[in-house]
C-alpha cells in the first residue's frame, strides 16, 4: 500500500497567531492581520514539505480571498464562506493562499473535540469521513462561527486555570452545530445531483491510485479493478478528467519521488520504496518526466 510520510501533530510549526490547548486542539487565523504578517517563513517552509499524509483532522474556513488545496489527487478551491474538512489519513499535497486571504484553521489530533454525530442529526462523527469534503456556508453562519471562534480563542489566550475541557468542548459543539447546517444543505444537494458512471469510475480510480501507486504503475491493473478493458478504461478516465490515466499515474509517482528525494532519501531508497525493478529503470522513468535524472535533481534542491 502506497503511503506518504506521516505528518504528526507535534510536527506543526508554532508561529504567531496560533493557539493550542493540551495538545488536543490548535487554532490559527489571520483575521486581524494582513496575510504577510502571519504567513511566515516557518509556514512557507512547512508547506514545502508536502506531500504528506496527515494524522489529524483539519478544518479550514476561507473568510476572504482564495485558498487552493490538492489532496488525495483532487484539487479544491475555497472562496469566501467556503469550508473544507480534511479527515485524518488525507494525503495533503499542496496548499496556496491568495495575498488577500483571511482564513481560520482548526486542527484536531483526535476525536476529543470533533463534532459528535448527534448535532442536528445532520453531521456524522468525523471518524466516518474518509475523504475531504467542502461546503459553502451562508454569511450569517460564517459571522456566527467567527464570533464563537473568537470567544474560544480569547478564553485560551486568557487565564489557563479558567479553561477546562468542558468549556472547550462546549465551544467546539457550537462551531460544529453551525457547520452542520451547511453540511445538511451539502448532503441534500448531493442527493439531487446524479453522478455519471464515468465520474464514479474516475473517482474510484483516484482512490485506488492513492493507495496503490507505489506498487502498480500500469493502466491495466486499474482497468481490471474497474472491470474494463485498458483501452475503454483510458477513454473513460480521459472523458472524466481530460487526462490519460497513465499521465495521472506518472504525476503521482513523480511527485512522490521528488518529495522523497527532497527529504534526503537516496536514489536507491526511492527506487525500493516505489518498487522499481532497478535504479536504471527508475532513473529513465524520472528523467523522461522531469527532464533530468534524479541525481541531478538532488543537486539543484
């Protein structure tokens, strides 16, 4: 099974604008500051470490501007009032923020403060989500959420002795309830939208690829899983995405190879991790995609 290197909660950078509670909750925002003041070199260096598989829940609310993410081979674009939830296990591949962006980010290392399943009977327990989902909130919901967020942040920045788990859970319950209203609309909207068979095949392909690309790079493997001939499978994926499946597979493999090399892995180690039969085969594959062999790529890092 192909896995990105894991990103642990304790590995997150600590910068101005962040507030934590008992290693169970992290909050970050730039609501009151220009992005350049909080989008520090530490955060930029951290984002260059991607792709990584996160082992915590991340909630991102775009209040202003635009946020672009790539997770599990899928691209997401958040605009004002857009909210996305990244479950634990998500492969985070890239994140970009527009210069005028204002965001709120909440990180939850476990289920302690995640919204329970009972909120308005409309949001499942976070442990039931296996893929990112994004929703659009109403202006009133966003303003209510910001108000609750500010109250919780102020409490955590104040006297620590006056903050206990029940208080934090109460605030998180309120935030979860606000998000649940938007989530309910998202569910109803999804039910009304018929997903074509081609889109479902493409979605299943991306999921299987994210789990197996280190072992299988041939289109026939994924076509067989879909019960289709390689030729027809390729046409389905192209119709759904505009890309040939072989190019999608190659992009995933090369991105992982680059990341491994950037993290100090040797060419031989990367070759083994990605299940190439020999270093020469890996070098040829890498050079054809990148333009230079992996050893040359390492010199320009």
